DNA sequence: TTGTAGGCGTTATCAC
DNA sequence: GTGATAACGCCTACAA
């Protein structure tokens, strides 16, 4: 920058102003400086800028696992909005481990990110403490926690799960089984179970522990889980797979075993993955606002950071979801 | 840091050393400093550190589109290796647009990333110039370009496509159609087409423009493409879908239309997505080293950055792929 | 082994 | 509207 200033015959302050607040500089100066910038091929140093101004244009994002199709839409929403405002995204994965998450938060804080986006809503006390101390805005967006750290942009896993279970009940299914991803350190799974149980109660069905299953991720897990429940509870007439592509895996297994869907067993899913619409029978599922979550998260963070919108502190955005009835139920 | 130094009764330099080169400090000092660090809850400022030392622990990654399942494995490989060395990942998407890519490169360079990972191998001349000037190591990993910027970690799209086409030819198929994603600004698609054509020549088949198709992404695109080729070239007996989940979409369409697979038409795919293994018939495809690419990319970058391994400059890592024969051919 | 001085490239602040 | 000066928090280089 010094070189640019010398070449343009001005002070470094003027160069800085031309680059950051062009309005506050006379047109003549502006052109002289920009010319010098071009000639030299000058690239501003954001590190120095952030250090000096104590402002950051970097947002830290921590997801449990990057290779999960449901996050990518959220990341895309985040990324697109942030990019427009010249903000950068730092991504890391916690592997569903709160201690790992804490460590990553520490690293991001060291990098002086301007804001933090956390998918998980379960954090170590130390992580909470560090975030509080840093004073930066945070958005949680995997679920709506009882005690938010700061802001929340999400849908309610409990409500969504409740809605789908009620939907199945209203369709006349009497023995509705429930499958989710392992619930250890996964409050999304835990809340989905709560929603399922609440709906059963509302429907007047008795909960049956044999019909509540947990499994891993992927199509194979879905296949496994439907086989398991058919074996242990032959009278089951519907299976709600509350996680990823489990339902598709379950459907493929049913086809292999010649269990008609929905005749022998109905299948329902969570999340509107493309695949669910294209298989036969197409699978009833929930449409969740994955992209919107990213977009709104970015917007609310930027408001806090750029506009200092302090009234947004602690705000909770509960986005809508929707049951999509298809052929599998 | 000054506070820590005061509290421990040492100079800031000693604090810095304890944090970065603990070996060069006496044990007594070390403990005194660490105690002060804990008591104060001191968090180092990476920005200041990088600015001062002119070293960076941030890697910039640019992918065409984040919501693409095939990149996530690569990102995971990258992320896991980098994390172990305390490096951070900045991610952005270019939307298959070289100009957008150039802009993102500029931003990353402003942030003084220590290295750059680019999926695309097509860049604007200005982008190339800026990277050269910055002197930081770069890895391209979507393809093996004729004129690499610096290092390359990838498989050969041409060779993979050639291998699959030859495989179909050897199985006895005579009318092999080829579908890929749109090839504008997408050298991966272009090279896959080249591989297909080279294999046809080798097999003694005449190329037929009606059997070379381009389409968008997603299952619906796969459905569309198989319908299109069956319509225009009824005698087609195999379709090689060289892109994402196209083949799965094609299979679903065949099932809807009662075209038996592989009896009426054989289907082959690119990339070993979980889905392809689980549908019936399971789909013949290529296993590409997506995760390995990320891992190797990270390793080679770190060697350059940390160990200053200059002999790696310009090195090309051509990773192996594999044809997986399944029921659809 | 530890400390001192100076500078990394910017921007905040306050004069002019 | 423009410039001089002093930070920002850390690390390099050199000295003790």
C-alpha cells in the first residue's frame, strides 16, 4: 500500500479511503490512486486490515459431518448471501463430538471470525463460556434449543416429527414404527423421538419400545432397520424413517423382499431429498427449509455484524416445514 | 498477550515462545506462563500472528457448486488432514464461472491464504497471473490439465471414460450412447467425451452425434436423457451416463416405462455413489478416488507450506480409478 | 534461556 | 478533503 501511495503521490490514508470509503475522497485523488493500484497490481492485505480495524469478514461454520447431503443446501444458502457482502466462510466438521466442537470454536475465535454458525445445539460449558466472552454473534441452526446461545434459525425437529406421525395416524395406520439416527450427542434425533411419542399419545396409540429404532446413516442402514422391525413386530403397518435417506434404503429392501409399499408397510421420510421423489413408489416426506436456513442465518448475522442490529440478539426464527404426501403412504 | 506476560512476570516474547516453540523455554517459565494463560483465558490472535510472521494456516478451496455430492468426499479428505495440522479451510463456490473464480481467488489472496485448491482446471489469464505473482502453492483436482498451474491431484476423466466405454464394448454392446453434464466451462465433461470417442474408435464403432447427449444435473435429467436417446435412436443398446446420479435417474425412468435393464438397454455410471449400489438392478459404475484426492491434496500442500518441499512444485498425482461391474450391464 | 527493539500492513484519530 | 501519527497483537532479529 505504501508503494501505491508513493506512486500516486498521496498518503497511505488516502489510499485506504479510496479503497474503503470512496465517497470521502475527491474524484481526482480517487482516479490517481486507482490508477496506481492497477499499475502495481496491488492486493490489499485483509489480515492487516482486520487487525487494525478490529473488524472481521470471516464467518465460522461447524457442521457435524460435511458429507451429509442435508447440510449442503444450508451451506449453499449461507455461502451465497455471505459472498454478496464480501464475507468468507470457514468450515470445519465436529464429527458429532462436543469436545471437538469446542476445539474448533477456539480455533475460529483465534482467527477472529466475525460470527459463528453452529449446527449442533449441544455444547460444552467451556465452549459456551468462550463464545460469551468473545461477544461475537452466533446462530444455531440444527434445531430450536431450550436455552439458545444467542440467535437461532431453524425448524423444530420435534414439531416436524409430530406432524408426520400425526399424518400417518390420520391416514389410518395403527402400528407406526419410528427410526432415527443414533441419538447420542444428537439432540435432533432426540427431539424427533419426542415428537413421535407426543403424536402417539395424541392418537391414543400405545408406545412400543420394539418399534423405536436407532441406526446409522446411509441406504444400507435403512434396509437394516426395516428388516429389523418387520422381524420383531410383524404387525407393524408403517415405518417413519426420521433421518436422511433411511426411507429410500428401506424401500429398496422392501422391494427385494417383496413387501409391498404401502400395502404391507407404509414408509415415510424426513427431508425432501431428490431421490425420494423419483423412486417408485415415491416416498411421503417432510419438506424442510434447508436452503432458507442458510440464507436467513447469513442475513441475520450480517445485520448484527454490519449494522450492529443489537435488537436481534437472542432472536429465534422458527421456519416452516411441510408434509408432502406421496405414494408410499 | 501483554496481560499474560505481566501476570507471569515475563516478556511477551517468552509468552510467544511458550505458545509456539515450547521446547526453547525452560520448564519453570513454561508453567508460569501457561498458568497465566489459563487464568486470563487468553486466546492468541492468529491474524496478528500471520501478519507478523508472514505465514498462514488457511487454505482456500473453490468448487463449482457446494451442493454436489461428489465434492463432499474430497472436502472431507481435505478437511480431516488439514485439521490435524491446525490448518483452516475457507470454501467458496464459483458456479462454473471462471470470472467468478478469479474474483474468489483475489479475495482469498487478500486473506493471505497459505495455499489454494481449485476444482476447475479452466482459469482466466488474470487469475493465473495473480496466482503466479502470489507465489503460493496451488493444487488443481478436478481433472489432469495439459498445462497445470502448479500441482495436480486427480484422476484422468478421459481415461476413466475411455475405460468404461471399452468395458461396455467388450461386454458386446454395439450401440453405446453417451451422456454428460453440459460441457461449457466444464473440461471434465469435455474430457469424458474425448475418452468415449477414443474408445469407440478403438472398438471400431462409428460415432453417432445422436448418441452424444448433454444435460443438467439430478435424477430428473437422467430420466430425460434416457427417454431422449431411446426416442431418437431406438436401436441403442447401452447408455453411459458420465455424470453424477444421471444413471440412477435413467434407471427409474426405464422402470416407469418398462424398459428392462440391461435387457433392453444397459446403463453405466460415473462415480461410486451409494445409491447406485442399492437400486435394482445395481448399476455398473466407476469408483473414483474422491476422498483420496482430498487427502493427498492436503498432504502435498502441507509439505510445500510447512516443509518448504520445493521439489514438489509442479508435481502431478494421477490417482487410480476402477470399473465396477454390476447388474445393469 | 530470556529480553529489547522494530516492523508486519492496515486503520482510528485528530489535526490541518 | 487530506495527512501525520499511533496503535492493532504478534513475531523476527539480534543482543544480553
